[in-house]
């Protein structure tokens, strides 16, 4: 089995069913990616979730949920001084979402401080892939962020593929300049990058997917997938660019995990030997299915209905 480490935050998610009635689940950008990646290739991939939670009942339930999703929780550390963060989703009539967060004391912020007290890079090996995001970076202290980049350099030197999704959230950064400096450093270390054009428009002033492609090529990224919503994907690998159209959506219900599910599907495809284009085609089909449902993570029954029509073998 391929060994994948997913680093970042999993939060308590609340989304409204009817007025004043909310459903509680667990979600977060890298967690969503991990779930969809594992569900797409359950027998081929072992995904370890690197994070931190508290010692409270909700944290116990979060770890139980990781295990229900067949994610390895052996790298989830525990602290007595914090609990999982929480967010509430509000969606408009077009399926576009807005969030209210309670994450100032999120246990995930302590994940690397706890890790470095008792562990070294050797505790993450052997591994085939290390995956992290702009949110993974944003929630860390300056010292822990510096440590993370050093850790990634060590992993890369050991032959681990580094995968980065920028996932820009302005509210999590002191200013855009600091964010750009960190993202540039993350890109320069990455073998595979999964940016969205919308994020780059806001953060870098990019006007097209081609702008993003050129920028990341200059930073040395070897495989680049630029997500551009209904306009599809512009990809680049082995010196060649390609395009992949989006899959039409019948009705958009909730776009919360559109990019996260795409990332999970793409990563599953690549780790199972699919070409970048075929991986994009599978990922686009998955993302279009996910946005037709409420919440970040579709139910296992809903996912089975998707995989009955589309799976990695469909695109091989």
C-alpha cells in the first residue's frame, strides 16, 4: 500500500438542515481530501492523519470518525489545553457557502509543537506522499511553521513526494505579503501543486490559469493542476500542458468541499498509476457529485452510488 501523510486540521462542522436545526459532522480542508482519497482507493492507500485534538468527548468522537473512514490516527496527538475548532456553514440559494469559525483555541494549532517534543522525521517514514495546505500553514505559530518547512525538506530529501494546496483564507493571515512569502516557500518545496485560480486572483493578482501555471513553473513545481471551477482545469507535467473540462452539475447544493474532493480524487488517481489527465477526469466527476449534496463529506451510501457509476478503473 502507498503511504500518505495528511497534515492539518479537522474541525467540528455544523450545517443547517432547517431553521435552527443543525447537523454535526467533522470536516476541514485536508481531512476532506483525506476522506475522498481513501474512499477512492481503499485497498491501495494507507492515509495517516497528522494533527492534534483534545482529551474531551468531542475529540474522542473525532478520532472515532477517522477510524470509521479507515484513516490511520496514530499520528493524531492529544493535548489537555485545547479542543477541536468548530465552524458553521451557511449556504445561499446558489450553493455558495459562507462560514463562521470558532478556532482560536483549536488543538490542531499545537500539532507540531507536540510532535517535535517526542518525535522526529523518522516517525513519519516510510512515506510516499506528504500533503499539506495553506490552512495547515496558517494555523501554526511562526516557530512551528519554520519547523514544518524544515521537516518537509527532510522528507523531500528522503524521496517523499510533497503535495501542496494553497487554499488561501485571508482571515487566517496577518497580511497578504506574509502569506505570499509562505506560499512561495511551500511551492518551491512541492512536487505537485493544486492551486485554484480564484485564490491566486486575490493573493497574487493572477488573471488566468496560464498566469498561475507560469508562476509555479518559475518556482520549480514539476506537476501543476490549476482548478478553475466551471472552466475546468489547466494542468502541466513533464514539460507539457493540458486541459480537462469540468463535469456539468445538475444542481449545486453546497460547494464546501468542491476543491478538497477534487484534490482527493486526483491524488488517488495519480497514486494508482493514472495519468494526470485521467486523474483530473475522475476528480472532476467526483467534485461535481459532491457539490450536489449538503456538507463537506457525503455519506458512505451516497459515495457508493457515485462509485457505482465512476471509479478509478473507469478512467484507466
